[in-house]
C-alpha cells in the first residue's frame, strides 16, 4: 500500500474469509459440524479415531476401515529413541507444549517422506503425527517428572492410551468414553489461529511437520489453547463459588482479560460449552468436587450480566481435566492431542489445492527519508 492510502482493513483479520474448506463449519450461533456431521449428535457417540478418520478422509469409516485405522495409529506410537533422548536432555522445567513443539520438529528428520506433499504421503504422515503427538506429551511428561516412559499397549485407543501412558493405569470404560467426547469436541474448529498458522506454513509448500510445529507454537498462547491452563489457575485463585462474583467484578474493573470467556466467532455461545459443562457436572458428582463447576457457572452468570460475554470451551475444560487427574500444564497438550487431527486434515487440504497465503499490511511507519550515510561519515 502507498504510505498515503488508508484503505479499510480488519485488525486481527476479524470477519475475513481467508480461504475455503470442506472440513469444518463453525456456526456463529453456537453450532459446529465436521464434514457435515453435527458435533452434538456425534460427539458423545463416536470414538476419537472415527472423528479423526472423518476429518482426514472426508467420510466416516466402515467397521473394517476403522479397525485398520486404529491399528495403524497404535503401530506408530513409539518414538525414535533419539527423540526420547532429546526429551531427556531438555531442562525438567520445560513446559509440555515446548517439549511437544521441539519433538514434532525433530520427528520430521526421522520420516523418509519428509519432502513429499502428495495427498497419500500427507495421510501417512498424519497417522504418524496423530500417534506420536500423544507419545511426545505422555513420555515427555513422565521424563519431566523423573519417571521412565511406559511401554506401549497397542490394544488401547487414543483416549485410553492418554491415561495409561501417563500413570500406568488402564482407565475405566467411562473415563475412556469421556475422553473420546472431549477429544471430539477439540478435534477441529476451521480457521482458528493454530490451524491458520499451519495452513500459512503449508501454503509455502513447507511440509506437514513444519506446519504442525507452527501450529503447536501458536496453540500455546493464552488467547488460544493456553486459555485452558490459565482458566484452572483462575479457578484455583477464586477457590469457592461465593467468592466468584466479587473476584470477577474486581478483575473487570481493572480491565483484565478473563480466561475462558469470549470468542472471535461465537457471539451467542460456544457450541462446545453445553457438552463440556455436562461432563464437568458428571465428574463433579463422581469426584465430589462440584464446587469447580459452580464457580464456572457463577462466573458465566456475572460475565453475561456485566459484559454480555459468553464462556468458551476452555472454561469448563479446565475443571474437567483437573477432576480427571491431570495437572494444569497438561491442559493445552490435551487440546493438541486432539487438534492434531484437524491440523493434519487442513494441511492436506491446503497442499491438495494450494495457493500461497500472503496478505498485505497497512504501512504506518515514517515517510520516505534520506539515508544520512554510515555513522561518522558526515
Ligand atoms: C478469544 C478472544 C481472544 C477473542 O478476542 P476478540 O475477538 O478480539 O474479542 P472481541 O473483539 O469480541 O472483544 C469485544 C470486547 O470484549 C472484551 N473481551 C473479550 N474477551 C474478553 C475477556 N475474556 N475478558 C474480558 N473482556 C473481554 C474485549 O476487550 C472487547 O472490549 P472493548 O470493546 O471494550 O475493547 C478474547 O475473547 C479473549 O482474550 N478471551 C480470553 C482468552 C480465551 O479464553 N481464549 C480461548 C478462546 S476459545
């Protein structure tokens, strides 16, 4: 743009349609569908593998295809030993999202298909990434806790494996079912920041590992995936439901951003909140820790009254993960363990019909001025 032109533009690309996708539709009026299937219908019935297959391939799998897909993922879970060694070399204080980002980047060097962006190669690499992102999280976590990674149990689903690989206990059926539903809720969300970052990277014809590395880095931020870790810190600070209103009003008066509230697209409620809230209630009853949900509900009520802002999925994900026994640092990695399916589907779609993503900026710096020469030359 010339320095004088002041065209209309959209800060933060709000409301801008930046491309087409057949993968996912986010309805601003609290709806969400994957490849035409309503998440509310499918979310608590399908397994995560079924949803991941749908996102990647465009259609639901039949029984044989699903069995094969599960086996293919389970067979790819083990990390190259050099990658495990790298996880050991990182300082024990490294955040699990930083371990994950470094791990995904390193994994690229162990894939002979690294430079092949064809559809089939991308699907093959997607299966590996879905499998290994989870192992990077679980093995990385155990190593940071000074514990040995556990041997693989290929008979477990992705949802069951997440529990098992962290603490060695095979979860009960209801826990696995719950985790499948949570993974299904997080699996895709059209052009959210991390997916868009992945697509920008892929649009240069960089490979899927580079794109997923970009995505993991982007997901960590508290305005995006990092909000579910920050939400738990907020709930711990509030402590009890009777303190929620006063706490929130003070924060709003100080113009603070409240984690787990607001959304770029949803203005009448996040489609995933009712499902996550129900899970939170269920877990609250099972664990006797319903106070966490009561704090969230009080915050929702006050936020609606004071600012007209709705809760997003990360508000309720925080106590859900806590009650399932995960430390808050694992909240965003849990999100990544699911969203990797969406990232891979989007990178594949981008490569299949690519055009470089390269917008313009509006220049607001100094006008053209004369270079005075190197220092001391005058
Ligand atoms: C998600 C988020 C980044 C969207 O940002 P956005 O689209 O730029 O926000 P909007 O333009 O809709 O914001 C409208 C107004 O509400 C305010 N607002 C939005 N979210 C808010 C929040 N969580 N707490 C307090 N105020 C908030 C904005 O400051 C703005 O106020 P203003 O008009 O006085 O400047 C933002 O809501 C946020 O930071 N939320 C907290 C982090 C979070 O939970 N992220 C996970 C998203 S799934």
